[in-house]
């Protein structure tokens, strides 16, 4: 993925722009994901490692391909709040449940997806305040009080960020 050095602050009419994602994957992301998925499946370790991580089991809408994605979450409004600028997020849709592994236990979760600017930026702000690593990964600056920069939140949305509220069953 490329880093954004300049981005148009206003996406084209009708939705998000096709600007490159601001967040970047790590050089050894695949290896890191495999390691984390293994730790999250291990009963005792999952309680330690899984305090901020959940595994999503996603099926591609068109391809039918299965994705297993460990992702950071924030507890919010009785559920799990997560966000991503990456393509796998397009496979999560409101009203279509997803399987998750939370604290070592696999279970279904109901999904509410947010793609509009207000919905995404509001939830990204919650996640950035709660998890400064999330903010750093998504290039969202924080002020001295830990509040996210509104311009950075807008740029994250304009680059394709989506937010999701999961309600585990």
C-alpha cells in the first residue's frame, strides 16, 4: 500500500474516493497474522492476547474465498467496535452475521456497517481515543488530551475506511 502524501479533502459526489489507503500493512503481515491467529485459538493465551483482538471469519461475497483476519477492537455501546481501510471490510454488511473468535470462543456476531463520513469518523474517533496503536496505524494524530485530529479522521474516511459495530451472540 502507498502512503498518502496529499489527498483531496473532498471525495467525489456520491461517496468515498478511490484514494490510496493511509494505513499500511507490516512487511511480514501474513506471518504476524498467522502467529496472532494461533495465539487467539489457544485457550489460556487467548485471554491475555485477546484483550484487544478478535478474529473475524469472513467469506468473500463474490469469490467465496475464506478470510481469517485478526483485528483490534474497542468495547463500545455494548458490543465490539472495529475499523479498517482494507478490502476485506467490504465483505461485512449490516444484517449479515459474521463468525468471530473472541477470548478463545468462536461464535456468531451481528454486524452493523458504517461507510458514511459521519458514521466512520465518529467511530474512528472512539477507537483512536481508546487505542493509540489503532490511531498510529491509521495515521490519526492525537492532541495532548488524546483527542483525534478531525482532518486525519476525514482523510481516513476519504481513503476508504469503514467502521463496524459487532454484537456477539
